[in-house]
C-alpha cells in the first residue's frame, strides 16, 4: 500500500485553514461582483496543448513545472498550472465572442511541480479575474483597482506595494529584445547558466532572474522605455493616469516581465515584505495576443491571479463562525424532542448543535468546547409542561420557555 502521507507539496485544509480559504474566496467574490464580474469555472485539466501553446515553450511553467500525463485514451493532459489559458480556451470553444466584454472570476486549485517551501506548493489555490474584449486602458485600471479593493477588503492592502510596468506592443518588444540580446551577449560569460540559456530563447526573462550575479548585470541593461513605440507609451501613460484618477498608488518597476509569454502592455504585481522570499501575492497583466495564439479571433484581455495560501498567511484568522445553540435532550423523550426541535430551529435560521447522546454533563462539555451561546435543556420534567430550559452562557441566566415560544425566544441569538 502507498504511504499514508499527503503528496509532497500538497496540504490538507483543516479547521481554521479551510475556513480562511473559503472566507478569502468569498471576500474576493464580493468585490468582483461589485465590479460586475460573474463566476466561471473551467476543468482542472485540459489538453496539454492548451498550456503548451499559450504559456510559451520557454516559460518556467512549460519547461519545468507542468503535471502532464497520458490518460487511458492516450491523450496528453495537463493539470492546470494557472487559470487564464483555460478561460481563453473556453472563450473560443464555447463561442463566447458575442458576449463581449466577458467579465469573469474563478477560484480553485492550480498545480505546479516546483520545489516546495514556505508560500510555494505543488497544489495551491488561486482566485483570479479576467476582463476579455476591451482594448482600452480603462480595463487595466479597473482590474488593478479591483485587485487593490480585494486586498483592502482582506485588511492587507497597506502591507503590499503595487509594482507596475509595461511590456509594450509587439514592435516595442522586438526592438527591446534586439537591444537586450546585444547587451547580454557582450557579458554572456558572466551570466548564470540558466540565463545563458534564456539569452537564446527569451532574453526578456533574464530581467526576472533571481541570481545575484545576473541581477548586477541587469542593473546596467538597456531600459525598455528607450525602445517603446509612441502608441505603447501613450497606452501606458493612460493606465498610469487612470490609476491616479481612481486613487490607486503604484511604483514603476521595469523588471516586472511576468513569467508567461502571452503578456503585452500592462504587467503588475502586488508584493509584500511580510512573506519572505515568496513576496508576490497577486500578479497579472494584459494579454492581447493570447486568444489569437490559440486560434480564436483577435480579442484583447487583461486579468490577474492571486495565491490564496499567500493571502491567507497575511490575512490571519478568518471571521468566526456563528455561535451555536446546543440542544441537550435528557432521556428518550427529551432526545427525540431535541431532534425534532433541531430541524425546526435550523429552518428558522439558527445555528444549532445537537448533542447526540450522553446526558447533561457531556452536553455542557460539548457546548463549552464549541463556545456555544446557549444551551436548551429538554428533560422529562420540562416536557411534561411542554417547556424547555434555556441557559445563556454569557449571562449565566436560566429561563423556562414554552416550546411554542422557543423560536421567538431564541431569535435574539441569530
Ligand atoms: P513566483 O514568482 O512566486 O513563482 P509566479 O510568477 O510563478 O510566482 P503567477 O503565475 O503570476 O506566479 O501566479 C499568480 C500568483 O499565484 C502568485 O503571485 C502567487 O501568489 C501564487 N502562486 C504561484 N505559484 C505558486 C505556488 N507554487 N504556491 C503557492 N502560490 C503560488
Ligand atoms: Mg513561479
């Protein structure tokens, strides 16, 4: 038999951890709905091509991190490493072209085979949004503002910093790429092995390198702004202007290039010092070429994804669940009446914990452990009078209540 352990890099979510995940997704959903975004869920696996073709043959995800396998029918499938490619696939295969702009949010597990460490898992969860079909910079402004609002709703905005960059349009990218190749070729012998490899395939990625030696070289590398077309510069200026208009603060970071090939124009990350090495909590950008790359009509898009585990580490304890009323039946008739009342009170909107067995002492112990607000004691003596005893744990007060009045009496606990 296989070892009874979770697979390396995966985690069970138990108790408050599970509650925190749900609370974060719900909070983010509230914000997204206020922006007029609706839910969308795509499968957690797709044909490998969906990711291979869109994320780029040189991206870290495609070269090293994908969970790819052949299924029993011989198809190559991949567990999704991120959310955008699947949504773009659905946009094309479900014929959503007539529903533009498409504004959706999603959340769920993502899978990447990387070295597990704090804030980095092999199965992790993302909440993300996509705004498809709008080429105007107002779309970039809106999704970035939404990201800030989600972080604010979670109480962590002030611990993060918005870092903004532009990758320009295709022409800007091409010109810049040429300049980078010329520069890095001159210092190639000082580059890390990985970056030497990137130089031939995707020199932009060197700017993103975490290697110390590379970083020193990157500091003197050509600057993108010198190679930007006027159109790309105007677009970026409009995004910055829009962020000023809605009051979202940012700093420019020319080294944000994003790990995936499909980005153009806006690229951004919300980063924090609070999580050590894994400092990016939310990241996104504009992907005007993606849907065309997949074989769909040219359709612009912009969006972001946030790591729920990283958000959870920052957001702390989730809001407590509603305090329960415990129902303690004493004796056969009491237990039966407790069972009947449990359903009636729950249908009336109360949170009810039924004590299944074991008498008064065990019932009160359970009530104490779950920090119940009150107990309803249902014993033979009370039942004879068609009444129960309600004990309020905060005041210590004990009241006899007719069963017919119980719902009204407990309404205060809702
Ligand atoms: P990193 O630089 O940390 O590897 P990334 O650029 O690969 O991040 P994205 O693909 O932009 O990350 O994913 C968006 C967000 O998803 C990240 O900002 C992070 O919060 C989260 N994330 C990505 N990979 C992981 C992982 N392996 N474990 C936990 N969270 C992750
Ligand atoms: Mg990564």
